[in-house]
């Protein structure tokens, strides 16, 4: 296997799912008035972000635009077979000079519309399973079950030793769930400056110039350090010259794979949500061209090409050239992705990466013919006239749901119920069904919930757990729909309650999280008495599970996070006691997370989190750092700055650096810069400090990379997808 890129090697165990929202969590006057602000540190006196003087190191001159001719194997920019506005056909625009497959370029799209009621495919409709095509230099495209712990057949509980379980799903979806929380900012220390303006100045005058210097090797040639800077630069820069730097690193055929991987994913991190912060459309189209050039180049390592595809997906909602009519709604990008998906040279890793990228394009720009072919791929595993394997089929199912939404509900239900479909596909269909729940009619939503509910009590724990999550989303969609007064919704919620309390051990954590998803309030949704009643029952059940010390630690940990998602103010003391106790590390980490989720920004909560950050298990420290960041506990910055400078152990310094990055206070910039530039500090710790600067100065409230993992079937991940998701 190719060497893991540095941010994975250094940050996977430290950051897990970072980039928590920068807004603080507070509700309804629950915040205790803060103590008097501490004295201003010497390094903050005056205006630290005044324009640079003559003693300031000069910023490197802009890199001239890259003029290297495009790869001759790249498809033409303007597809001649199609005029702007025409639908894209599945077999359009073969790659010039590319291999022409002997089989048809795509299966004929179904002549009938997608079913509106569940129909189970006949066994004969599914061809025999075959292994996904292999790619040189690529890990086999198989579910990563080899590294998962064995499960007790009687209880379904994961054996000790860690591995893929409910926490993997939570880590991939935590940012999206936090973003649904209606919160108000909390400031525990006043600096007399506008936080947004101060951070913007710090980003432009301090962070980005420093990241440029690190990326260019000014502070050392360590691969981990420089690659962390490239990714952080993609998150923070607004300058075309930095985009040119990233493009040059990606195109450098002599560079190590690690360098090109980091540059590739950094280009996807150029994504910005706010229109005012988005880069110029013509520049982003040049970025897309470069990414496709790398995808088409068989001499580029497979993982680099996959990372390029993921970045094309991340840029799916970003602008393009305003004078390109065919580029509207991402139609040109959709065409280019689809052409490459049909290419016979696309192996298993690349097929999954291109499918994920396609699923992130605007649905309005995806023609009906492409959706029809995706439907065929989801139900048969065949795409471009050949079988792509169960893992690719599972991702085609997710892509179909993202692009067709409620129109594919019948297909998804049929996949869930089919006894001939691979387990990976059925699990993806369960997750996808929950994601399209808001688009379903009330009666179909209730029918789907009842059919999916049956899977929570049978089968393997993974499938049953995904079924519970799907039921939770279906119930949540019913409560959010003012026209949905279906009486069966309450029965579905009660059934989840029963699974969370008395279900199989491997399923109970999923059911606890599903209860929170089903009954939590979301911004913009109207009050519903039915949801409030369900929330009250859920709170009683979840509190009982958490308080039962003899219960399964996994169930207690998931129930603790669920209470945080439900903003259970009455459990703030409960969370604090768990954090302070010398108990199960996973439960303590969950209690830290719950303190952040519930917005319990009290002095007692902050003290408990700071204590957990200072000493404890790595998972506990990580969640304490994240919670302090979510709470925007600016009162902890001075203490953390001092601790970073005093800490003797490098791993402790790394933890504190992550905490400063999570808190998002501009006063943390210079301490992190000092750690990152200190050559007496271990390179791994310096790389973490650089990554923390990326977290700190990222203008996105939710990490763009986290969008790759939302509602994704983590049991059908490939090597490249595992790598990029570990950057969260």
C-alpha cells in the first residue's frame, strides 16, 4: 500500500472528526455570567494584525500561471455531440485516444418509470457477483471488514479491540448533526474586537503567509509537516497564487505520491459556502480541468486520481465560468464524470471515487438518462455493460438517492427487502432511504418505516443498526412535515424506544442515536406536540440507560450522545459526573461530546472539559477539545496557550494545539505558529499544529471534507475513501 498521507498518519488518531462548527452552543439564558477577563498576554498587546512592517518576512512572489499543455487524453472542453441545454446521454463523448470497450457503453435505460411502491427484484435479475476490477497500485475494492473486531454471535456486541461500529457512523455524521442545532454564540471572554473581523485579519496576515512558507519548505522538509500545510492552505486561502501553487504540486510528475495526494484534496478544500467567499468561476474551472487531467493520466498513482475525483465532487456546488451555458448546474462536470465512469479502464477504486463525485453534483444538471443508468447500476451492479462489483453497486445506490431523491423510494425499498442483493447494497439502501425521507409522501413514509423496522430485530447488527437510523430519519421527517399527521409515526418512535432499551447489544447504540434524530427540534421547523411528547419519552429512556451502571458501555455511551443531541439541559450535571469519574473511556468521551452538543457552557462544564483535556485517554481528550471548541470557550484560551508553552511531552502539546484550533479564537494563532515553527519540537507535533491552524482559520463552519462521509455506508469503503475520510 502507498504510504499514508501525513495528515492521516499524524491526525487520524488525534482529530477523528474535527472541524466542529465555530458557532457556540447556548440556549435561553442558561449561561452563567463569566468571571472578569484575564490580563491580556504580552503578545496580544497593541494590534497584532496591523499591516506588516519592514521587519516582517516578505510574502513569496506570486507563482506564474501554469501553461503546461493539457494531457492529450483529456476530453475536449466543449463536447461537440451536445449543444448547451441538451440532455446528456449515457454513452456520450468517448475519451480521445482511449480504449473503446467491446461491450456497449452503457446499459439501455429502463423503459418504465421507477416504481412508486416497493417491488422485490426477481432472483434472476441479479447477475452472479464478481470481484471489482483491479487497478495497478490499488488496494482491492472490498469492504474493510478484515480489520473489524469479531462479534459475539449471541449478543452481536463487538469484541474488545476497537474497529468499525456505531462510533464510525457517528464520527462521519457528527458535523452534519451539529449543524442542525439552533444555537446562539457564547463569548466567555471579551477582547474588545469583533471575532469575525479579527479572525479574517489573522487569516490573511498571519495564517496564510505562514502556511505558504511551511508548504514551500522554509520551515523544514518533513513530508508530514509540508503536506499538512498544503491541506490547511486549501482550507484558508483566497488567493489565486496559492491555487497555482497547489496546481503545480499536483502536476509535478516527479513529486512523491504523498505530495500529489495532499495537493489533490487541498484543491477540493477550496470550496466555500458563502457566495462572497467563493473563488472566481473561471479559476475553479481551471482547477477542475487539472483534476480531470490527473484522473485521465494512467501514469498518476491510483490514490491520487481518486483524491482528484473526490475534489471534483467537493467543488460540485461551486461556480464555473459565467459565459459557459453548458456549465450551468454542473452539466459539463457531470458529463465528464459520467464519461469516465463508463470507460472500461475504470477499476474498482476509481469507479467508487467517480460515483461519489457524481453524487455531489447539482441534481438539476444530471440528465434523466444518467439517473436511469444509475438505477440499473444500483439494482444489478452493472454499469457500462459490465459488472462493477458489490462495493461499486452500494455506492451507486447512495448516488441514486442523492440525485433522484424521493423518485427512487420504490427501488430503495426493493433493495432493502431483496434476499439476493449483497449485504453492502442493502445497507446502503437503508441509509439512502432515511436520507430521502423528507421527499416522501406521508403514507409512503409510514409504510417504509414499518417495513424497515422489521430489520432492526433480525439479521446482523450492522444491517439492523442502519435500519434503526433509517427509521429515526423517517420519523423525524414526519414530525417536520406539517401535512403529515399519520398516527403510525408514534408507533414507530415507540418501537425505536424498545430497541434502544431491550434490543441486541450491537443495535442498541444505533437505536439510541435514532431516537435523538427522530425527536430533536431543528432550526426552521414548526413546533409539534407529537414531537414534544415523543422527546419526553425518549429522554426518560435514554437517561435510564445512561444511569444503569451495569448496562453495556456502548449503549450507555450512545445514549449519552443522544441526550446531548436532544439538548437535555437537565443532564448537564450527569455529563459532568461521568467526565470526572474514573470510568470507561468511551463513556467519558461521549459525556464530553454531550456537553458540547447540549450547549452547557457553564463554568462547571468548562472546568470538567479542561480537566479531561489535561489528563486522560486519547478519545476523552479529543472529545474534550472538540466540546471546548463547540462551546467557544474563549476563557480557556489563555490557560491553553500557557499549557502549550509549558508542556514537556510532544503528544500533550499536540492535544492542546488541537484544542486551540477547535476553539476558533484568533488569539490562538501565534501560539500555534510558535509550536509549528519550533524545530526543537517533534515534526509530528509541528504537523498537528499546522493542521490546527487550518481548523482555526477555516472560514467554513462545517468542514467541506465532512460532506464526503455524511450518510455514507462505511462498510463499503475503499482504500482511497478510507484515507480521505480519516482527514476529518
